[in-house]
């Protein structure tokens, strides 16, 4: 069963204060391969592994229906540095 981007967004926004969220369906619309970029102040003081585990736990049901899921999680300050580096 395909996962809809709106479902992913609703779950994430319902659980975290989101400063920025990008959800990309990398499976040409079939909903089986997603990549996200998530920026939240709730990630302050947490390691990347802790952040990813948090997001994986939030999306446990949805990820179980996917072939692949990747994520980049940032604090607001880290995201600014990421944007500057990739500009």
C-alpha cells in the first residue's frame, strides 16, 4: 500500500514543532520511497542517531509500508549552515 505525503506531513507536524519540512517522493509517485529534510528546535541537544530514531518511531506504521526511507534532521542553526554550504 502506498504512503501519501500528506499522511507523513500530518504525523510529523502533529508530534514536533517544525520549522521546515521537505518530503520528496523518490519513487515517481508510487509512494514507496521517501526522503525528508526536517528542521526542528526539538532536536537541540540530541544526536543524529537519537533524532532519526525519534522520527522512525513517529513514522513506524508508514515506514513499514515503504521500500526505502531516508532522512536529514537539523536544528535551525545546523540547517542555516547546511544551506550556506550548499549555496
